[in-house]
């Protein structure tokens, strides 16, 4: 399986890929990437090229690669939350330059991938590098080996990382010293999400404002009172807060349904394009989408330290097998029992043998773990 | 106090318009006391509840409790005084002068405690939720009252320390208002052991712990000290919540020793003197160690 979610940000995924090596655990698969939704190979896709929301980040990455070609060497780290589409971003880079791509798909337990790096092109794309480290004693061997290779190499490494893995490994292994160019994929605003969604579904969607008064919120704005200063002809603006009650009493004055839908989509997804897309797919009754169909779920996140720790590991690794989780947890934690609780609360889901964060719960999980300093 | 001033003050007080103290006044005073007490309890409960839900802001929220306590109790006192005396400003000043003198003479200790409480609230040498050494006690600050501060020791004993001690005893706070706190973990290994490997394992045990918190502001360090009969491998790292201090030490120590045994790193065979026995193969908080050293 290829981790990239190509449909999130682009409608085209690189017919000009020069080479692709996809790594699943210790196995190396030399093949072209596959679109996980369609099964098409990268060579077969010839749809229109579109990238939404992260145009600036792509330009930044391209500029760093061009600088390398002119002799200024700065390894690149592309950092984002799960589902945010970093793999798609590097696919774009791979089309424009002669590269070798290595995409990790699960925790790496062997150093075999290092030998591949020797024969690789000068620009190496390494996707999902957080799979190189495990949070356990002796769990950094692959990462150490990679960093040793990288520090002696003249090649340019374009790597992608989970946000929390990146922060953790930067604190523990000074990762940021090895990758001076850090490109973070920030949450998208409602406008970018709208462009991305419309590009996929077309603009003939019918938006319905059927939500309860929950979205008719009170708003406070600043009004200006003009005051003439005594003994002077100058007039100054004195700002004062104005409580807007019209949104409650006058339904006609509400924003249009389309704007409300995308505002809510942005709020529920946290601006994460992959999650927004999944929520959209689950909410739309084509060609209609109602405001009330985009639900904002709540989750019970009152967890024990062991459950919170496992949840944090799943968040930072993005997908992990039971065996790897058990190794990290050690004998102190009953992994299966904790996973049962996490799944029961719909914080974690099981997909193809891997444990992943339930995309709807990602926002709540992040917020809970950050507040409790289980991730940072 | 000069005679003239004393005479004036006495005159002011003797002319205080004392209202007739009837059942109504007594009920009024009792209800003020009850309301103030209930208000303090409710506010404390609500703020504690909220602070537990937002661990990152636990300290700032709980520090409102003693401040509100003082405000409520002083305003209750104010209302009680006015319900009895109904003084004007001059008389009120005179009253507090005499009241202060009485406190200074007869209730000196209580007054010192109250002043200590005020100093603690405003100067913040520690806050509710901090792990501190106050006098000879070490524990988590549960409450800062008007008269005394309550600590919960690692043995779960509740210790009430008079607030006046803040004037005379050094207070050390391990976290100074932060939820994260530095913890020191010592492992004592045989002097023939591979110190480099031992340090590396302890480092990995620390950084992979479920209790650790690492950032630029909260770094970790691994240190080696070479003694004649043993090597001490010391880790300094921050626990994500000071309430997990001992669990953090225990978890890191256990995991490190499992790996040490795999590599043949043995504990020292040196027998520590009785007084230092609890030092051996165990860990101490920064504060406790500073106290001991």
C-alpha cells in the first residue's frame, strides 16, 4: 500500500516519475506508486495538474532543490499532520527533477534501505521517515544509520515526517540540525478547502442551510465613535465593542449556505485537507450537502496514562502494527486491553492490520495529548 | 504611641455608633460567615475541577483560589464590622489601629500566619500544585490557606505548615509554577562496567519514557561520575506532570536495568554506609537531593 493520498491535493500524480522504491518494513519494492483509491499506477494517470492550498510550500521546496542544483546544499524536511497530503507534495517534486523515491510504509527494522541510498540519484525523496524510529530503547538504530549516511553524503534528501514525530526526534536526536530547510504544511483556510473540494466535485453542488441555531452565533465587532477633541479641530475614532444580535433575530442576514458549509468543514476538520475530504465524502448526498450533515463529533478522552501513551504513539507513527506497539509499550502496559478501550471510544481505528487514529477524532486527540504533554 | 494620639483613638472608639445587637444582627453575621464559607468552598471546588481538566493551566487557575479566599473573607469581615458598628472613616481607621495592636500583642502568631499567607499569594515563592520543600517537609502543595499551607507528602500524608515559616525558612520549589518538573535519576554501576554503554542506555530509557517531556526549555542531560567503588550514571530530565515524578523514576530505572543486564552491566557491589543506604540504586528529586547535599 502506498501511504500517499494523491486525490487530496492533486488530480495528477506524476507520469514523469523517474524511479520509485517503496519500502514496507524490511522489504524493498521497486515499483511505481499506486493510487490507493483507483489502483492506477503513477504512469497511467494523466489528469489535469492541480495543487490546492500548498502552492507556496511547493514553490519553497522547488526553490531549495534549485539552490542545491546551484551548489547550496540544504536537506529538506516536509512536516505535516496525518492526512494532510505531504506525500502528494513530494510527488510533485519528483515529477520535476531526476529523483529516487523511497516511501516507508511501516516501521523499519532493518538497515537494508541504506544500500539503496548508495545507488540512488543525487536527489532522494524519502517519504514517511518517522517509520525509521521507534520510541523504545534501541529503537533509533535505523534513524542513526540514516543520519550517519546523510551527514557524509553530497546528495540532497527531501524527507517527509509526521509533525509530532518531527518534534520528538528534533528534541531527542537534533533532527532539525540535519534538515535546515523545514517546510510545514499548515492547516488550510475555508477558501482553500472550498477550491480543493470544488475542483473534485465540480461547482454544481447545492448547499442547504438546515442547521439549528448553533451556527447563528453572537458576534462582537468593533465600532467607531468619532469624537472631536476639545480645543482642537481633530476628530478621533474611539473604538468600542458592538454586540451583534442580528444573527440571532434576523435569519435573512445570515451568510450564504455555501460559506457556512465550508466554514463548518474547516472547523470540524481543523483545516486538514485529507480529513476535510473524508468528512465531505461522508456528508454529501450528491449533489446536495446540508450544513447539518457535517457533524462535529465529541469524544471521551478521559484516558489513563497508558492509554494516552499508546494513543500518542499511534498519532506520531500514523499507522502501526500490534507487535510494534507491544514492543514500544513493554510489559507494563496491556496493549490489547488499552487498544480495545481506545477503539471503543472511537479514537483509534483498525485498517488492514494497522492501528490508525480515527480521522474524525484527530482534532480531539491532538488537543488532548498536547494539553497533557504526551506529545509536543 | 504618643498620649495625644492614644486619647484621640480611644475617644473615636468610645463614640462608635454601635447598633443594637439583636437576633437579626446575629443572624445576619452568621449568614455572612456561612455564605463566605460556602462561597470559598464552591469557588475552590469549581476552580480545582476546571484546573484538572486543563493540566497545562493547572497552576494559574488554582492560584486564584487563595486570592479569592482572602478577598471573600476580608469582605465578610468588612460587612460584619459595619453591621455592628456603622463607623465613619476616622472611626474605622481607629478601629483597625486598635484591632492591629490587639493582633500584634495577643494573636501574634495568627497574624504572622495571615501575613505569611498574603506574602505567599502575592510573591509566589510557590503555588498550588508545586512540589516544594517547606520547612522539613517535601510534597505537593494542595492548598494555601489564610493561616497555613497544606502539603501532600509522597507517602500521602497531609501536612499543615504554618505560613509564617515563609519568613524564616528557605522554600524550594521544583517546578516554580510549571506542570513539568526536573527529576534526577541515579543508577550506580560496577566500576568495571562500560560507562559509555550504560549512559547510552539510560539516555534512551529517559527519552523513550511515557512520562518524559523534552523541549529546548526542558532539556535532558546524562552525566557520569566516577567514584572509587562505583560509577554513578545520572539522568536529569523533566517529567510531563509533576504528579508522575515517582512513576517516571521507577519506569526509567526498571527499563534501564533490564537493558543493563542484557549487556552485562552490573550494579556496584559496594555496600553503602547505613546513612546513605537509600541512595543506592535509587533516585531523588532535585529538591530532596539539594536538601541532602
